[in-house]
C-alpha cells in the first residue's frame, strides 16, 4: 500500500514525502518538475508526469498499489493567477478533477488536499475559523475553494477527503538540506532571506498604518515540518474511518511583519535593511487561524515557533545559496 504525493517535489510536498518515508510509509511522488526539484527528494520514488494525465496516474496506481493520496500539485502564485486565469483553472481545477476521477477508478478513496487560508479573502474576524464566509479574492483562491467543494461533493461516491487550509508555510527542514527556493516565491520569509544574503537590497514593508499593534500586517506563520505532520495526521484520520473534513492549519498566533523582522535580526545577529512602502491592494490587516478544529479532530498543533522558522530558513539558505540544482 502506497501513498501518492502529487506535487511532492515542491516545497511543502517534499517535506511531507520525507516525513512519511522517515516514518516507514511507502511513498511515490508525481510531479511535472515544472516548479519542483528532483534533488529535494533524492531517496524517494518520483514519476515525472502531470496529474491531468490519466494514463500515467492509472499506471502508477497499479504499479505502486496506491491506496491514498496527498494532493499538493498546483500553481500557487496569486498575481500570476490573475493574469493567467485559464492556466490556473486548467491546472488546478481541471487537473484535480481528472486526478480524482482516476484515483476513484483505482479504488483510492482517501485524499488529503492542500487548500489555503486564501479562501477566506479578507475575513471579518481574527482569528478566523472554518465557519467564516468564503470570499476568495484571486483566481488562485477561487481554484482552492472550487476543489474543496468538488471533493466534498465526492463524498457521495465513497471518497473521503481532508482539505487543509494552510496559513503561511515557512521555514525549512532541520537538516538544512531542504527548503524553499527564494526565486520561486514572493512569500515573506524567503524574501527576508534574500535581503539577509544580499540578493535584494531592502525589504519592503507594505504599509505601517494598519489597525494592528505596530501598524504592519499580521499573519500566521506555520513551520513546514509542522505542516507535513498535519498531513500524516489527516491520512491516519481517514484511515481510521474519519469523515470528510475541511480545517485550518495554523498556529493561532499572529505575527506582524515588524515582529518577524525583529526576530530575524535577533536570531541571525544581522541587521535587515527594510523600508516602509505603500499598502498593497487587497492585503488584509490581520489573518491568523483559529486552530480549535484541527486540534480537536486531528490532534494536531504546531510545535515549532517563529524562532525555529527563521533559524531553519537561515540554515537552509546559508548551506544552499543557489537552492536546488535544476
Ligand atoms: N506555500 C504556502 O504558503 C501555501 C499556502 C497555502 C496553500 N499552499 C498550497 O500547497 C501546495 C504546495 O505548495 P508549495 O508551496 O509546496 O508549492 P510548490 O510550487 O513548491 O509545489 C507545487 C508542486 O506541484 C508541481 N505541479 C504543479 N502542477 C502540477 C501538475 N499538473 N502535475 C504534477 N505536478 C504539478 C510543481 O512542479 C511543484 O513541484 C499547493 O497546492 C499550494 O497552492 C501553499
């Protein structure tokens, strides 16, 4: 019995695939490598292919006797999604439908899906819980909400799923040998690292007049290894008969941009050049999770704090200034 990890050569998928294999689980990764790296999972079986290629997925299900799937494969850049909606709907939504159809044909009935807190848009409350109205504000966020709904509808066919709404994934593997490629993302921690290592002159703090304690935006940063652990717990929950579920995966702790800068300077002993820039359109002031549901149902909670996020990201970039080999 094997777990199929789609997008498992990407940032979060590679950490999860590694954790699963360290726990002795059998894993096969399916990834186009368009935005992932073979070197991120050197010891794990990798099939280079597309989730939308039913023939490849079917073959792989038979060859590896796949019985569950974790579905990370997607495009994830918000700005790009607004400029190329067709590409995003095709890859994320149409691709997921073909994938799930093929999985069902091969009796794979447990799917854990990478959703996002982006489905909430600008929430009315912080912390935000799963009952909040979904107001996706980008094509990317719409694709996540659509797939969540599609998976929930598939309950009628016997497929059970857990959609995990990640907050801000950050940090790197404790070994220092796996992490996030800063060229491939605009997320805050990799951009902070770019500035620390001189690949960008200064960090832009987008707005310092928000209604938050220090005026900068507040987000919920979750260590990538804690996120990986949430997937294992979600798989085990489904394997023991758990019903389909949609839940937040966040720490419940809000961190402002200025707090993150201060933590970075304290951890690394380096000063982080930064300057205040205009607010970005559509940036909510404060978004952090109410993690009550994920704690109660999956028994998951974050075990690594912001210090560990910064320490591990710094270690990864120090050891791998050019990220992975392409
Ligand atoms: N990084 C975050 O903070 C964050 C937050 C919320 C949700 N997510 C979601 O988590 C998932 C993983 O994110 P990540 O940060 O690891 O992204 P990533 O880009 O590093 O990984 C995605 C992987 O999927 C692969 N891929 C894309 N389309 C594919 C396809 N059609 N077939 C096969 N492989 C394909 C890419 O090559 C890449 O390796 C994504 O679905 C993303 O939307 C990420």
